[in-house]
């Protein structure tokens, strides 16, 4: 019995050390501060045959990223529905109504990543996208456009920022998969079903 216990202990200690190392590594991905003034969440959907463009002006994004530590990297975002902006108040109010997003009942959409993996020249954030009360597993491809370290003098002029990084993501979803468009508005004759989303994100850290 003592020998078995001793053997289990010998096996367990290395396993625990490996587990502890992985946890420590996962915590190493740095937190980036998203610069909202240089970040856009844009979308495009067809009205009959014409692409109509819009954006969401209010959002919160928690970004932790290190290309050398993808296990410790993550991205969580929430987008406020009442910040939708298509440069037409009547259309914006209609999109926020029960016919589409029902912003009063569902004030935000969210994305929560489960993991980030390398794919080709870019990356993929795998996670859950929730719009209204519908949750779906999605894979959001994105590119790291570049990382710039600021010289000391320039850093002083930018409030102590030492690094700036830029990302871009593109994704296409079917609005009907998320019940965005009810009743006659679920039909795709007037409003197309495919929504093309483009996210351009600038972030920094001190």
C-alpha cells in the first residue's frame, strides 16, 4: 500500500507542476487598452440590391493578446444596440424596435472567446456570439496588422503609452439565425439575410 501511495505521489507531483506551469503561462498575456476613438465596428446589409452601411458607436472590449501565448489570450466584447448608426434616424429607430433587435429587451450583443488559435497568416477567436436571446458558437478570423513600440519622447506625448497594436476582423452572419427580423421582416426580399461585419481595432498598453 505504501509503495502504491509513493508511486502515485511521484506521478502526481510532475503532473501538478505541469498544470501549474500552464496556468501561470495562461495568465501572462498582456491586457491591451482599446482606443475607442480609433476603433470601429462596421456592418453592411443589402436593402433590395444596395449595400447599406452602418456602425455601432458604443462598445466595451476586453482584449488580452500575445502571439507567443495564445493560451493566455482572450477577447470579450459587448456592443450596445442603441448605439446603432446608419446615418438615418428613422431607420435606426426601426432597427432598434421589436421588428429587429428589440433593444429595450436585449440592450446589447456579446462575444466571449473560448480560445484563440493561429491560422495561416492570421488568427481565429473561437467563442460564443449572443444576439438577442440566441447564442451560437462562431469562429472569428482576425489579423494582427502590426505592433509599434513608441520611443520614450513620443511615449510622453501619448500619456505614457509604450506600445500600440492594430487588429482587423471580418465576419459574415445570417441575421435570421439570431431572429433579427421578425414577422414579415424575416423575409429577405427587402433586407438581405447576410450581414458583413468589419472590426478595425487599435489598442495600446503602458
